[in-house]
C-alpha cells in the first residue's frame, strides 16, 4: 500500500512538473504536451500484476471524471480533478486563482495561531498585496480588511476573498474547462479510448 501512495505522488508531481516546462506556441500549450501530461496523469502502475488489471486507485475512473462536470465543488473535492483543473488554469494563464483558493483551504486547517499568522502574511504577500507575484483580482475593501487582520488572523481571514475567487472560477474558468480539449481527452483516456 505504501508503494501505491508513493507512485500516486510521483505521478501527480510529474504531471505538474511537466506542465511547468511546457512549450508554448503562440500563447497556448501545444497539443503534444497536453497528451504527454495526460499520459503521465493517467498512467498505470509499472508494478501492477496481470491479475490486477483493474484501474489503480490513483487513476480517476470514468465515473469520477464525469462527476467533475456536475459542479466545481465535485471537481475540487477530488485530488485528480484539482490537478486537472490546475493544469487547465495554468494553460489559461490564471493559475493564481486556483493556487490562492488552495492556499486558503490549507490555511483554514491550521490550528496554531503563530503558524496561522505566519501563513496569513505569506498568502497576503503572494496573492493579495498590490504588485504581488500572483496577485488575484479582489477589490480594495477586501484587501484592506485582510491587511488589517494579518496580526491576529483567524481561520476565516481570507474567506471573503476566497469566495470571490471561487465565484470567478465557477462562472468563468470552470465552464471553459468543461469545454476544453483537456477535459475531453481526460474523459476519453479514463474510458480507455
């Protein structure tokens, strides 16, 4: 079982690593790179025996991939759905939205006030602050409220900004993801085509 989780992590990290080094052609990522990343994303275990020809747990099933079309919540609740959506957002040059949303999800689970404050400052510097490296699109009032709460951050410090980014993804990026070649190919590959 330990090998399976290790293989799972290796496949996921290899998929994301390949997306970072993708060759761009006239503003979009080439079809060849999509296919290679999808192959890594959905590859089967090299250690599987002939008796175990069923799909491995780290490979999304056709049902799972089809459920991603039901709602953004279902997509983001699945580890592999999140990875696929993140790859898509990267290809659309708006990965800061999903990265911010994921950072906020992790932030909400931090129990230690000291660690929470440190993480809040890091999130603020990376996503909220004007001219931040991955600045997200939120209004001044939201930014100001977050800035004022940095020294005594709570688990809900970023909730307003996170909800705005989620709404943006749900109404803008998610419908495009469902119409994308990436999602179509994921559906086909999950079905074994």
